[in-house]
C-alpha cells in the first residue's frame, strides 16, 4: 500500500444511489448501490441478490445508457451477491481486489489455521473478471475512479475516489462503526487504512450503508478516537487480571444492546490480536477466541 494518495481533479458526473431492501442491525437501512456516469455507467456494489433491487438498478439507467463496469468494494454477500446476475444481463466487466479471502495480512494468514473463519456474510463464490490494485484507475467517458486499498473490515476492501468524493464501502460509515472480525478483519490494518484516508481532504464520503458523510475529516478523527478508546478500555480491564473475550466484551461494550454483543466480541478479538502483535498482551494457551488474555 503506497504512503500517499494521488487524486485527480474534481469531476462531477451523474451519481445515483439505490438502497437495497436488506435492513438489519449490521446493514442499517440497507446496502447502498452507487451508479456513476451518463452513457456508460459504473455500478459500485450491486448489493444482495434481490429481484426488486436488480430491477431497480436496470430501471434507474437513463435512456440509451448501459452499465459497462461493476466495481465491488469487498466480497460480503450484502455487497456482491447480485453481481453474477447483473453482469450476465449487462455484459459489464466485474472489477475487485480479489476473492473474499484475498488480501489477508501475513499475521491473519498465519492465524487462519487456528481462528475459525468469520464466514457469516462472506461471498465465497465471488470471482472478479479483473483484479484491481491500490492506485489503479478505472475510467469512463465522463468519470474516473481511483482504487484505494483499505484493508481492515476485509483484507481485500477497496474504496473508490472520484475526485475528492470517496465511495467508502464499509470502511467508513456515518451511522455506525465498522465490524472487524478476524481472521478476515484486521484491526491493525483497519487503523492504518483510516490513517491513510486522513492524508486526503475529502469533500464527502458515500458509504456502503447509511447516508452520505458530509464532514469526512471529523468522522475519520472520531473513528480513530473511538477505536483508541476501546483499546484503552481493554488494557484497563486486563490490568485487573487475565480475562477471556466474553468477559472483556461485556465489560467494555456497556453502551450497546445485548443482541449486538456477539458482533462486538469480534471487534474485541480484533483489538486483542492487534495488541498481541505489538507485544502488549499475550494469549494462553494460543491466540484464539477461547484464549485467556494477559498483559505483558
């Protein structure tokens, strides 16, 4: 991943948003499908495999326009499951970083043998027509998108820059923080990706769920502060003695409904894995969701 972002001049092709009818505690009011361009349209995240959503995408095309490019921020089914049907109907090329398990860090690759995969939501059947990498440019007659590799929520997560507008996928949302579930999610990579996005002055963020973020600088800063506070709270709990993930989750996540504690436990484990990689905590007998964690 390169250290800086090279973003082209601001351009303003038509942008349309369609929200899929898949609301849930983890998707908010539904998945956002973004359509960019006039005559040749790029679709970012076709969304879940729903007949009504497929029809809505096709109906939203201007007269004479066609979908030429399908871009996928990451291979979770709520973002990518509709891809095969939309591609078959339109002949559009499908672009993404890779499969659902591509882009894992060396640490997560090593841990994958011992950590149960967070297969809930993974689109293990997803295969792009073409893999794109950090810094790649994808262009149409009236639009140009720059791919930015932002691992964290998933190893192969991409954001897409359109001038100083960022399609931020699940990496940055306004309505919620991001789920980071090892071995597919990586807290160290997530924090590094946030820091990287802070290097650019964005005018707005268009996320995969929820409304547009009108103050990206503040939102990015808030997310960093939030994660650092969770980390500090975990370390404070471990100062009281060795603890397991369920106990730590209940102690630290006192501000969320009970039904969200299982998701929060993924974030706790992600923090602990990151802390272990920095030699701040140790896990016994091995680094695993069932381990007991100690301060070093």
